[in-house]
C-alpha cells in the first residue's frame, strides 16, 4: 500500500456547507460497509479509498481527504466538488475539508462519461493478486495515487466498457449509474473472491 501523503492538487473552499439529498446517506452506508469489510482499510490519517456520486454535469459529492468512515452520517466527512481549474490545478469545493486525494480520478470519469453517476474506489491486496483468476481487467502500468496519470489509466478501461477493474498495484474501481447497483457490483466481486479463496483451501 502506498504511503498517504495528502492531496496532490490545489484546493479552494467555496463554502463550508453544501446541499445534499437522500443519496448522501446511501453513499455513507456503502462507505462504512466497505471499511468494515476491509475494502477501504482504515489507517491513522483516514481510509484507503474514496466514494462519490454525481450531482450535475460537472459536479459531484465525494468523501473528504483523510476521512475515517462512520456508521452514522457525518456530513462534514463529505465535500461537494464544484469545479476544476486546469490552469492552476485547483479543485473548488464546498464542505469543511479538502476533497479526496483521488479527485482527478472522479473528475476525469464524470467528465468523460455522462452516463456514469457513481464511482466507488477501494483497496484489496487479495483482489489485486487474484484479478486474473476472477477475470478482472487491470490497467497496464502503475501510477502514484492522486495523480492525473492514474486517472487517465482508469479512463482507458472505462472506455472499454469495464465497470469493475483494478488500477495496477493500487486498488479497484467500480462505476455505474446507481449507488445501490454499483455497491452490489463491488460486493459481487468480493463474494467471488471469497469463493475462490475457499476453493483454494480444499
């Protein structure tokens, strides 16, 4: 697992608060569940993973940088990303904290695919190691977390209509149109992994 060193972009806070709907509670349920299953391992500065849903053409709500998932919704654990200024490499957002270090990943996918409304990103060494056995596509090259290069490598597989894939030596990405369906997609692959590991024990 890469050592977390914070965000790798500039950040500007538009407002400490943001509007949201029922989907934030749904996202929080998924975020907490993944942490309990070990799909977003918790560390001293947060959790390895980030989750989001689209709010409009170019905006999305995402877990904050350094978030430790909670069972009950804490709104301050999330941010509403409003804009990306490519010239200054600045994400502009609403919320109490900077958004996830993987904002490039979420921004690039939402910009390229208007039909995608949900992005779930987590980390599982066992999924990485068993990707080929589970017929999960993996990006060709490794890139550091929180970089445009990592985001662009994800786009390559998304353009091949892959909805669940592995970022090489990094973590998994699930994309979809609905929170529940995308969350279930992750759990489906997690279930396949458990079955594979059980069979290896016999």
